C-alpha cells in the first residue's frame, strides 16, 4: 500500500486525474478528513473538500512507480 497527497483544485484536474488513474488496475481511494471515496469516481471526488490536499491510497503490493510518475502533476508537496 502506498499513500501520497493529491491536490485537485479545478474541475479539469479532477477529470484528467480520473482519466489517468482509471488506466491502472489497482484499487485506489481518496480521503479528505473522515470522508473516503473511490479515486475513479469524479462524482465521489466532488463530494470531498477540494480546497485542501487529499490523501490518495493505492492498495497494492506491486511496484507503483509508473502510476506515481503519471500522477506527479497532481501531487501535493508534503
């Protein structure tokens, strides 16, 4: 399992993030505070607080370097 901070502050970023993350078979969740949603669900993402960074949890034991590289533009510096 790998966890990173993601920042999606525009509708366009949410849409492109969902497109990128949907290319991978790993189960992924986004959380903001006590709320959790499937990272592939644009509607679910819009239910989270987009004004703050969110936590992306990638549920896999496999290498996720390729996925993290593809998501680099959405990552928030920790």
